[in-house]
C-alpha cells in the first residue's frame, strides 16, 4: 500500500517527521527518503496512528486506491 499525495504532503513537515522518527526509531534522513519514495514503511500501524492523529484524515484519505 502507498500513501496518498494528500497524506504525504501533510506529513512532510519537521514536527511530524520528528514524531515519525520516534515511532520508527530512525533518522530524519530516512523519514525524508520514505516520504520521497512513498515507502511501505509509512503504512505501518504505529505510523498510521500518528498520521491519523496529526492530520485528522480518515484511512480512505490517507491510503491510495
């Protein structure tokens, strides 16, 4: 699964990237790469929870297809 462009642009902010770094235990460079490549790692349960909390988007808006 991939994230929608709406979700990708919503999470591509420094404060949100820091939260994702904490959840995935990785560097900001890695998070930026995940966003750029629309990595499947961004659809892990913990990441999806953060995206829901910070964006207020529904799963149907977060995920493509």
